[in-house]
């Protein structure tokens, strides 16, 4: 199998030594940064995540820091979500769109102060777009990528592990809220969030030099909890309906098609508002069950209804807990009701399938 040639352009992280020591088997590149994708194997990693606790190197979630008098103004222009409700101890999942209403990113925004926001971006060079908008409009802001490296602690035992390292104050953090807690004399943002549905936290590690000390402290504190190194798990992500920007959703899609209509506030003024309102709403993200033995979903698979193409499968995998193949599809909205019988064309032929809403309940 071909390997990735090491390069300064593909960045290591503060936690890379820990990831390598833990026996990482494969990587992908996300925001020009190494992101582990497998340790034992997808299935065992999946069961362990649902059963115990894992530490994830997600430093690839680069932070775009926006500071200055016009910081709030810029944030409101970039997203259709009402950010007036975002408080200083809070995180918001937000769609961010272009002038035509197409999705450019779906990050988590964190309000640090009155004139400071962090945007924890998905895989795209979104920093450049924000710089372009700010420069074009001559806004009074500074924009940079700070030395912040997120580390996730995920799984049903995550709260117990976090309390051992940061104290019982972590137990009072509500979902998508954060507190600034001390580690070795350094205040760090600790949020109850993460790219799984198994409960957990994300620590925004402030300073490269704190990476491995924190990694080792968590690993040592969680030995009796069966802590392991882990990573975002393909199976758990798909069966939970967690979207992957660039894979399930692209610039071709609006927030409505991405199933994010609740994050679009028609009263707010934002770039692309008129074009977004004019665009037709033809497709929608839906959970799909596919019959038979499917190959690796390394490309989009066409979806057919009564012989007519009606959409695509964007992600698919076998789920041990559901005992079937689970998938994410972008299909014609009129053909999307639960129970709709469809066909999916994979590399190894056609498979019967159906829209199955139970996966994301």
C-alpha cells in the first residue's frame, strides 16, 4: 500500500508522540494536519469508544481567532445562525456560507470575550475566506491561527477521567458550554463537546509544550477506566448522523439540504441571505440502510428510485450494533420519507436499500 511522504506541509501535532506510541495504524490528512483514523481496527475501536473512554488527538481542528471591534459584526456576516444568543461560556455549531448560500464550513464557534471569537473549523482553508471578507469590507479585526490544539476525551467514562485531572468542576459543565480550568498553572478552555454521540469533552490546549504532559496525565489517570488512544470513528459517526464537511456536505449544498435549517435565522443579516432564500430546496440529508455486503465507500454511490437517479450515498459502513449497513445519503426531498425503497449502485453492483430514520433517533 502507498504511504504519505512526510512533509512540513503535513503538520504533526503536540500529541503525535503519544499517538505513535499508542500504535496508530492509519492516518488521514485534515486541515493539512495528521489525523489518526484507526488504532486496533474500526470495529474494536468502535466498541471501546461506546464502552469505556478514549483520548483523541484532534489538533487538526484548527482555530481561526477573530479579535477586534468588528469581531461580532464579521461573525454575524459569515453565518446565518443568530449569534446574539452566543454567550461567553458557550459554543455554537454553525453553518457558514458563501454569497450564493452554499456551505463553506460547519465549525464550532466559541465566544471568548466581547470582541473575541474562535472558530474551530472543519476540513477546508476557511481562514483564507475569513481574511478575504474582513479585508474586502475593511473591518477592524485581526485574524490569525493561534497555538491552540484541541484534545478530545470521549466515551461514557469521560467525565470520571476528566474529573481526576481537572477536578470535579468539570461535572458541572453543560452541553456545548465551557469553563476555563487549570492544568499545570495554565488556564485552558474545557468544553463538553466532541465529534461523537458518546458524551465527552474537548480541551483547547493552549501551548504546544503542554500537549504531551496533558496526554500522559490523562493516560495515567485512566488506567483503571481502560483508557485508550482513539480517534473519530467512522462507524459511530455514520450511525449517529454526524456530518463530515467535504464528504457529506459541500459548497454545492445549502444549510437546508444539510439538515441544518434550525440554524438559519431569517431575521438576521448575513452574506448570501438573498441568494440563499432564492435557491430551490431539492435535496436533503437522510439516513439510509443498505442490504448485502458493501465495499468501502471511497466515492459517492448513485441512488435510484424506480430506475431514476434520485441522489447519492456519501458515507456508508457496516454497523455492529444495528446489524446492518448504515449510510448517509443526499436524496431528492420528495423521495425521502422513512421507509422509501431505493437502490444503491456501488463498485460491486446494485443493492436494495431504504430510508431508515431509526439510526439518528
